[in-house]
C-alpha cells in the first residue's frame, strides 16, 4: 500500500496539534470504531493540554481500543456517547461516566442525517489515496459517510497499515479539510481460544445450518469454533456485521460462494472487520468481501431479502421463558439488544430464516446459564418470540411456536445435568411445568448423547436420530393417536385408548 508521491494531497497534511487548534469547547467529534479508530488523533486529543479542547462530546458507535480507557477519567474534558457498551465503556456506562444511547443500530445513519445527533468534527481513518485520488475507509464503514457530510471540519488520518477494501468504502481525498499521517498501528484482535465445551455447542449449532444458508455471525470463541464445523457445507452466504479470521478461513475452504443470496450476490458483506494482521492483509483489495454501511447491513428489509438467513448469537444466560441476556464487560464486543432487534427481525422476514442462540450450560465459575427467571442482569433482550432455538453442549431446544411449558421443558433438557432437578422443582413452583411433572435424577447423566446420528435417505432427505427426551412428550402424544390398534398392542402389550400427560411422561423420561 504505497503512497503516490505525484498527488497534491500532502499539502493538506498537518500535525495533530494543528488539527486540535481548530477545535472549540462544546464541539461534538465523531470517531471511527474498531480497527478504524483514528488512534493518532484520538491520543493527541485525550493527552492534549490545550484550553480549547475542553468540554467536548465524543460520538463513537463502539469503543474497542485502549485509547479511551477508563484510566483517563477526566470526564470534564470530554464525554463519550456510544451505542454499544463494549469492554472499554461498559464499566463506565454503569458508573455514569459514559452515555449509552439505546436504539436500533440500522436507524443510526438516518438519525445522523437528520442532525438529531449533531456532528461538528469527524476524525476518519483512511488509506493513502490511489492514483485517481480516492482513499478507502478500510474495514469499518459504519456511519463515516453520514458523519463526514454533517461535519464542518473533516480530518482524515492516513494509515498505511489498513487494507484498501471495496464496497461503499471509496472517498475522495478532496472530501477532507485536513490530513494527518498515522503514527499508531491499528487495533488488532487475537483469535479466540476454543475449549471442548464451546466446540460441542458449535457442533450442535452446525447441525442446524444447511447448504445455501446465509449467515450472520459475530466474534468470539463460539464463532471461531462454528466456522470450523461448517467447512464441509456448500454455497453458504455471509451477510454479517463483522468479518473475522474465522470467516476468512470459511471463505478459503470453499464453503462460501454467496451465489444463493439475493442481496450483494457473490460477495460476503460486512460493516466491520476485527482480527489479526493476517486478516487485514487478506482483505487488502480482495473482491470477495465488500464493506457496506450499517444502514445496508443491518436494515431488516435488506437482510430479509436473502433467503434462509441464519442469525447466530451467543448469550450470557437464558431463562425458561426464552428471554436472554447478552454478555456485558470484557469479552463482549458487539452483541447488544439494538443490533439483535434488527437481525432477528431480518431473519423473520427471510424465507426460511432462523435465529439460533448458543451458550455453554454453565459459566466458567460453574454457575448455571439456564435460569428459571432472569433477574438483576444487564443487557437483557426480551424478543423471545423471535428465537427459534437455544443450543448448549447438551443439545438443541427448539422454541418457536411452542407453549411456555414446552419451552421450559426443552430448555431444562439441554441444561447441565446437575442443574436440571432444581430447575424442574422451581419451574413447578412457578407453575411453568405441571405439578406432577416427574424427574428421574439418574437419567440426566445417563442420557446416551453418543448414539445420536444423522442419515441421508433417497431424494436427499436427512433425518437425525437421537434418544427420547422429556420435552418430546407432546410429539409422542400426537404419534400415539396415529397408531393402529395392532401397533398399540405390540408396543404396550395391552389395549390402550388414551395417553394423557400422567401416562406419557413415564415413557419419555427414560429410566
């Protein structure tokens, strides 16, 4: 990524201190997010002692790096407004030091255009211009264009270490009032480690993803593992907020073609990339991946135009009613109610779309992740009607169009075996389960997960076989009433005409 010497853009290059001389107290400054953070300008602003750089308002979609760290507690000098309380700002949001703006993420560009959230100055990280005088926004588009259009002062931070990407990323060097040359490396992210439990969760989720599905993933251990389990699929598509190293591997494997998408066919679409230097080098001038604004990527109607959209999210906890809470704090990068509302709605609009929630049955401290009721947890998400399935290392709980009781029993079936008896007892107290619901303590640990298998029959029909669970009671009841008299006799050894709950649960709770 060389800088063309023949261009006149270098006449606009100034020092960060010269940029700050144009700042006035009370201004609102937009900052890029993720790998697109203009770190040189941000550090100069935070560390400056200029009297004019006081009482500033900083607007950033989400903060990932250490530049706006909690160690810098001079909140009289600047105050951050953000739309995601990620690992840098989550603690500060709780303490009141950072202002969180709840809302649907896809609507943010329109809000910026309307000037409801005013922008006076935009600090934008860009690549060096090409021979035609155009720069790339690199690997984070978000609302950079909208911010540039509203700002009276647009400053570009030229970074030679970010990739030149395609999509809605090209900006003319003439769009910038001032330029600085970056002295800081981009923010890179290591690949996430994968333990055995997370790998089993990912393997169960992979069962639900079919050839030709269009995927929306995030970043973290679950998605690092999930992509490994999808390399044998075919004609997958990617329409996702974030592009990661794991997705790069999935594209390289040949599993991703994007041919069956209806929007941006043939291209993997994202608004951001988070990852290692290897990912950034691979993305440089790579025509297989395009970066679009969040207005395009997270608009539910755009998402829904693609068939078979599968949105996979990782939850912190889930309760028996199907409500979930996202992680909050270090390790949580992008999951949040505002973004999930758009994605879930898009998946519902999509023909054949599904929403899948994955999580381990217990957290690292050994506490249950499936609770009777969610209480006193931040970052809760209550669109339980939109969740198709919840997945742990112990299986899949299909929730869509099932009763509260059926949902609860399905979730108990995939909870940690040592937690199931207590969940049943508490659910009965809350009248979520039948008062006479039985539980066989030994069955939880003795359930033969290892015999589950998938077979393909004539015509490509795939059927997965597994041992019966208590949550299969309703399906078994319907099956019973389809039996002939002879079948009933051969199965139960005496004539039976009815199979109510008190009888059927004896057959689905395997001793």
